[in-house]
C-alpha cells in the first residue's frame, strides 16, 4: 500500500520515544516559564493573618533560593577549595537551582551539563560523578521541575540523569560511585512528587467539574423558572383571549337591530383575538409540555402583507403601501422577518400615534430587501398607549440576526420612521 510505514516495530518504538523526548525536554527547553505564586487557600496558609498570608504566596520561591544558597555553601565544604575556586564551583552548582524559578527544563539541562563537566574534571572524587553538593543540586532541580512539569517529564529526567551517569562511567572507566544512590533517592523523590502532582491535578479537575456542574445547575434552574413563567403566561393570557373572542362573537346578538358597523367591529375583534390566541399557543405552547406539537400552519410572508394592512385599517389606521423593484421570492427567514418588522412598526403606530397616517414601502433590489414604515404626527386626542419598549428592540434583534442595517427615530414633522435593509445573497444564475 502506498505510504505504508515499512520500518520494523522496534525502530518505530525507538522513533516514537525519541520524538516524545524531543517534545518534552528539547523543544523550547529554555522557554521563559516563571513560577507562579502559591495559592493561599490551603488548609494551613488560609489560617494565617492576612499580611502573612499575602507574603506566603512566595514561599516556594524562598525555599528554592534557600536550597540554592545551601548548595553554594556546601560546594566548598565537600571539596576543601580556596575561596575563589569555591565561589566559582558553588555558583556552577547553585545556578541551575535558581533557574528552576524561570526556565525549569533549561535548569535540568544546565544542571546535567554542570555535573558532567565537573565529573570529568574530578575523576578521583570519592563520590563520583556527583559530589555531595552537586548531588543535592541535581536532586533539587529534579524535584522542583517535576513539581512544575508533571510525571512524564519526571520520568524522562530520571532516565537522562541515570543514563548519563552510566554513560560517563563506561566512557571514563570509573566505578559506579554515586550513580546507585542517585538512581534510588531520585526515583523515590520523583515518585512522591508525581503522586502529589497527580492528586492535585485530580482535585483541580474535580473542582473545575463542580464549577461547570454548578453553572449548568443554575442554567437549568433558570430555564425551569422561565418554563414555569411561560406556562403561567400561556394559561392566563390564553384564558382571557378566549373570553374576549367569545364575548366579541356573542355581543352582536345581545343588541337588538345592531348596526352593520358594530357587527363588523365585533367580528374584527373576534378575528384578532383568535389570531392572537393561535399565535400565543404556537409560541408559548412549545414549553408547556414535552409532547406538545406545534401547529403546522405556514409562517406569514410578504405575500400576506395586504391582509395585515387590511387588518390595521379596520382598526382605524390609514396606511398606504408602495412596492418598488422586481418582486421575487426571498428566503423564508427574510420574508418572515420583513413581515414581522412591518407588523411591529404598524402596531407601534397604533399604540403611540393615534389618528396618524402611515406608509409602508417595500423595495426589492439586487442586493437585498428594503423596508420603510413611517407615520405622521398623532392627530387624535386619544392618549397614546404606553408600551413596554420592546418593539424596536425586537426589530433590531431580527435585523441583527440577518446581518442587516436599521435606523429608527423621529421625523421633522413629529412622526416616526423605521427603515431596514436586509441583505440577500443572489442566486448563481441571477444577473448582476
């Protein structure tokens, strides 16, 4: 098969191990990774006074610095050196310990290189290849880096440390020296650190999961509360709308010789009540029960605009419609949104501008659909109905959903105007 890996399993395994080693210990080995302050919500630190608790954040940094100082001091003691050589060799051993605060992986390689260099110089050391001070420095670097990087990095560092010591012994012909103690002590220390790392990581994961669960629980509670409100709203409003429809239907029969205008007015009231009731059940009934089936009535489009205008005219609004451009079928979402925008704008006119005349302009252009609804200043003495202020907001949401543009505001003659443009992608075969 073309592209198949023809290497033996052993070679693939070795290649995979080398790739993992390169990814964990070589790639960006000297990247800047400063040690963050310690958390202060632990069982012991949180009981300290506020000032001490604030300073305790840097306790890990202080501990590393103290270990580096101890390595520096002990470096001259175990070698019995002159002050100048003592300082140089002490800094070589202590510098990698301090590096763990900012460049942890680089600190490991620096400590390993320093150990190899000193071991080649001091072939006659009694604890070759690690003297007591370099043993302490290497162990401190392994522990700090493992605490920061995790068990996988710890395993690689242990393998490189012990493997490097064995390689040095083979090349120089020296005895095992301190290789055995280093392998044993570092393995135990890294095991303890890795167990702690895994435990802390598990606790953080559980804590994060609990936070997510709490957020989901709050969200579910909110949705349940909204569902309860929607059910109550459906029950109450549907009942009253049903009463309105029934009374409007029965009212003409309670008046002897009712004039045709009165009969027509009550018929219009009933039709609007039934339409509102149907719309209410369709929208709010979805959350009433899990097995609710929404009516399959088609959604209104601009083809039903004349019916909407006739309805508002019967309610007393004088409105004129103007259509420009080549009328064509638009996407259902655009048609429905345009219909709802005109419906809401005319409803606002009825509520806030009694007696005003309105105009509805629908413009079909190649790049989309333009809608403009404007009304004159109110002329009746009827007090405008105070709305909830959600009409224009709802129109803006619809326009934003379709990535359109909208302007709304008062006109120079005291009226109000809503202008909307909804972009519509042209079909492939449509002329430019």
